[in-house]
C-alpha cells in the first residue's frame, strides 16, 4: 500500500500576513505546471561539480549548501553540457540519462554509513495552491545502473508548506508531514513515473522533496551490488490543477475611491455553471466576512466584467478577495489584494446619511460633461443623470432600501465619489 494519497507508479523505457503573498496569475486556472523549471532545464550557471543544485533556476537545497560540504545535505545537478563529473550518462552515482531534455537532479534519502543523513530539493511555486482545488503531482525517478548505489528505500515524500523548509546540515526534517509520500520501497534502473492527486488545506507556496522520517521509521533494501545507500535521479516534476475550475478569472484589481471606499473590479474569460461571487474582506487580523455578492453569468465563453464597491469603514489596511460559488455549491477563492483607502476632501457631500427617504448631493465644482451615476451594493447602475456646470446640489429620490455609491464623472475621466444608505 502507498501512503496518505494514492500514487500510481508506471514503468517506462493563513489569513493575516501569510495571505499577503497570494498572487495568482491567472487567478482561477488549471493545467499549468506550478514548477516552472520542473525539468531542471533552465540554469544560472552550468554545473561543474557535485552538490550544485542551486545552479538550476528556482531550485535550492534545504540546507542552503550549493557546494560539496561534508556531512550536509546537498543534492546534485546534472546537465549534458555540464562539467565532466556531472555530465550524463556516466556518473559516480549511476549510469543514467535525463528522462527528457538535458538535465536532471539527484539526491540521497537514506545512507547506511551515516545515520539519519538526508538530502532535500526545494522549490518555490509559481503561484500559491488554491485551497479546495485538487492538484495532480507527477515526478519521475530512476536509480540508474552501476554498482555504486544499489539500495532502494521508502518514504519518498513531497511536502508543501507556507514557507521554505530548512534543514540543519544533513539532519532529517521531521517537523512536517508530507502531503504526498510513497511508503513502499522504490527502486528501478529505468525511469518510473509517480502520479497522484491531493487537495491542499492551505494556500501552500513551497515544495520540498526528500525523506521526512528518521532511520528507525525508514525501510531500505539492497537491490544490487552497490553499497553506498539509496540514491535517486529525479526529473520532470509537475504540480498542476487536476481539472478545470468553473471560472477562469483573467483580472482582479482593487482601487480607492475618493470617499475612502474600495472599488473591486474583476473579469472572467470563461464561466461554467458559475452561480455567483462572494466578496470577502478582512482588516488586520480579523476573520474574513462576506460583505456582498454579485451574480455570475452561469455559462459564458466571452469576457465578463464585474464591479463591487466596498463602502464599509476600514481603518488601515484592508484585504479583499473574490470567492466563486458554482451551481452545486463548490467554492473557489481568488488571491488576496490589500489596499489602504482614505477619504479625500473633495469627495461628494451627501446628506442626510443614513436617510429614510430622499438624499441631497452637493458639489464643490462640476466638471465638463458631468454625469451623476448611482450604483447599488452589487455594483449595478441604477441611476444616471447629466449635471450641468454651475449646479451646486440635486436631490436623489425614489431609491429603495439599501446602500448606494454615488459617482460624479466628467469627460476628463476624473471622478468624485460618495455613499449613502436608505433605510
């Protein structure tokens, strides 16, 4: 049996500060490898010796070592145009060609003569994982051929985390439980694929590959005459959304209005059974709250633009996100956006606030071609009135109960904003 998630091996020739880093592009998407150098092809410098994993762009060792450091974990980077010691196929650790392309990595998850010695590969994902969205994780391993390393071991794991995992020299990292792990012995002289699907509980941003157990909880078997422990070549690592999400969001931005409120605008490139969007906000360390909803298009194959005004008071930094809810109730959250808005002195004057009937809107000045627009709490335009130059105030009547944003906009594009509540 395999570990916490089902893995198929195929033989082959935090709100708060954690959310500040959640930048997704595209915002709701699938089919994109979140390891943009999962095949190790891109490099800053070609490897010239062992232990230079950091030369492959985006990859590092969990110990921080990028040179041969006795006793410390330092995976190896191999490239077909690298130095003599790290140029496949004939390597000290095995005879092996990359599974694809020109490059691969190698690491040791278990070593018989040095108890509890580990090597870990580490990578920062292109975008955070989306909570509740299943992902397919795939990677290829081979032990190669030649008598130097003839052991196979278990506990090959992939641990996702909110911050990069760190290793003290060559010691095991046992402070985390990998979400993906193979509990059986892995050994093959040819390349094998390992694939699984898992659903993240947090918007993880980092990945670490290795053995996250002590020797006492690790099994190893000598599979050939090689004696120097278990050593694995690894290639073509990918983390992709397991299936298309109901909405492909192509843009999401938050800007400040003159009255101190925040305007949220987002666009979708396509929608499938998209019922509605929830707008959530939190300030500081508060729990997020739903401050409004906007109806979705249900099904759409063309761009749809949406708007919502967050008119609630927010002292200091506010964080906003969009949660898409589909027809069967499944929910998918966008990234977080942070903004600090302050009211400008030239904002529209609206009184009385709140009002049980009519409200009056006053202007310090009226720009050329001015139009007064009134939007409801969902961002829908409910009133549009031309305003002549020289007008100092006008009355808005006939508005039903609710919260409204009032905007005065001229041909130059400059806009003044205010808000009112009818009860």
